[in-house]
């Protein structure tokens, strides 16, 4: 069985019509080409699009500020004093946590430092941190500086797990073996949830299990995982996690960040931490007394009063996730990204060679929305031509294009259009004459 691009479009349009989430696309502003038609935006892994609802919620807070001034802290619903609270419940649902295990505050790297102050307490014997090789640079710098802060040498205190030679992604058994190997000297396993470069989704439950077996804490940076893949942080026994809100969560550039602290730690008053007044017991905070007494739960790590404007944008974004539901999003995502992967393989088949190598795992259980595609020839030029054709994706040196069709606002038709544009750039296809094997589209 064969199929041509016209038929692929028809199939994609049919899937879009059947998509229970299709109306969510209308809730976002879509960047446009000069002719006024929407670009193909596959960059939600880097900066998610703006929900229209952000206008309303941010607008309300601007209005409150304009009309009430300082009284906004205690007037209105929710008052600024409590604003972070309405973010807890939807956040807890999104990451599989109890509401008191999460808090929204600060920005990602700041929160990573705050968590490491509490959970990286090295001793002469147990001082190592294990992480994935080529982690996001901010995480590398954070870890390096924490190790130095405690007087250790990053060369010996940071252990990295790397892909085997000729491979691009990590094997679970290698992560586990490295944990067992450093057992007694390991203080903390700090991993990404989904790797920013390769798109690999790690098995967090198994990483936690191995870390706990050797007596180490397990913490995660979920920047590329939250809003992308289903999470069960509480059930998996994760010690702590942090994430940002501007990638898959669509809460705007520089948006606020989330923190998870498992309840078995969250109420431990004695856990060392950096403190600020907003983490102080709410009932007596305004007595302004000496001597820090933390709130119960993750809220006890708050430093400063709430960042109301970023919180308002985040509120809008979380509300959309609540309505769409992570289960439905994930189901669509598997199909959408699978469709893209199949079309890329079809282009390779058309070329008779692997011009486009997908380095992201093929197993849907090991990836989220994102596919990282290594381009064999003239990658940067191909990328630039995609941009010119109205595709927004990103380039990672030396030869990788990251593509993230997201289930909230991308469509199957866009995936088909993208494949056609890419096929044209590579001189592989025309609309009606070139056929692919039908098996790819089952
Ligand atoms: C996006 C990202 C960051 C960015 O950190 P900010 O503090 O928000 O600038 C850090 N770590 C990872 C893994 C990321 O993907």
C-alpha cells in the first residue's frame, strides 16, 4: 500500500477533526507569517505560546494594583497575600503530588539552589552528586557551584553518566550501575526528567529506587518534563523536584517556577534551608518576630512575597491544563509525535539513506513531545530554510534540529505540512507524485 501527500493531508485533517482537544488551539495566540497565516510553531519545548486567558488574569491584577494599591495584598479574591495558594491544587495534579508538597515561587535555577541547600549536605564520606552528562548548562553550573560551596572539588564530586560510544541516549542499566558503583559516597542523584537536547524521558521511579537503595537523595529538574509527560512525584518517592513554567506550561518568558518537596521531608522543621519571611508561619508572620519558624510543607521554602503578575499568567496556563487533562494531552502527544517520527522515517526511506537521524528514543515511553533530529548534510542551512518557510523550531549545535509538536495547540495537519516542507527542502518530494509506504501511517 502506498500513499501520497494529498492523502496524508486528508488523513491528518481527519485526525484533527476527531481530536477531542482540537478547540484548545483557539485559546492561544499563534505567531503569524507575513501573509497573516499561522506559522508552524514546534518550539513549545522552549517557550510555550501565550494563552489568551493570560490577558484576563494579568489584566485583573493590573486593575487591582491601579485601583487598590497596597490594599490588594488583602483585598480581592484571591488576595495577593494568598495568591500562590490557588496555584497549588492544579500544580499538584499536574505533577502527581499532594497540594502541600508543591509551591510556586522564584525561577528555576534559584529553586534548584534552594533545594540543593536542603538536600545536598555532603560529608567527608558521602559527598558525590550523580547527574546525566551534557545536562542543561544552568544545572551544571548550579551543581558545580554547590560542590565548591561545600569545599569539594567538582572533578571528584560530580559523577556523570554518559551514553555508550556510538549512542546518543542513556541506558537505564548504566544509570543504575553508576549509582551502585558510587554507593556509599553518593549524596544526591540529580537528574533531568526529559533531556533538553535528546528528548529522552528517563524512568524517574527506577532512578529514585536505585538512589534510595544506596542511601542517596533523588532530585529532578523537570523543565522539559512538566506539562509534557505524566508525572507521579509523590508515588515515585521523589525527594524533591523543580521546574520552570515557560516551556510546555505556557506561562510566559521568565515565568515563575515550581517546587516539589516530598511530604516525608516537607514538614521537617529542622531541615536546613535558606529562609525568608514568606516561608514563615502564616498565622504569625506579621508579628515580625525574631527566629525563623517555617510553614509546613513546600511553602516553608518560600523567601519573598508572591510575584503576582507571573503568578496570574501561570494561573491562566494551569487552568487550561486542568481543562485539557494530562491524560488526554499525553494520548494525543504520543500520536502526534509518532506521526512526525513516521513521516521523518518516510523521508529517509524516500532518500534511500538516513539523511535525518532521530536521536530521541523511538519508544514512546522514553520520550515526550520532542524529537531531536540530527541532519546529515548542511543542517544549519536546512534549519534556516525551515525558518524561512514559516516553521518555528530550534537549532542546537553542531547538527541537531529540535521539533516539539505539542498537543495543546499543534495539529496533525501541521505535522504533515512540516514533513512536506522538509521533504521539499531536501528535494525528496512533490505533492502528488511521490509515494510512501502506507504502513507508516497505521
Ligand atoms: C530551561 C532550563 C533551565 C533554565 O533555567 P532558568 O533558571 O529558568 O533560566 C534550566 N535547566 C533546565 C534543565 C532547563 O531545561
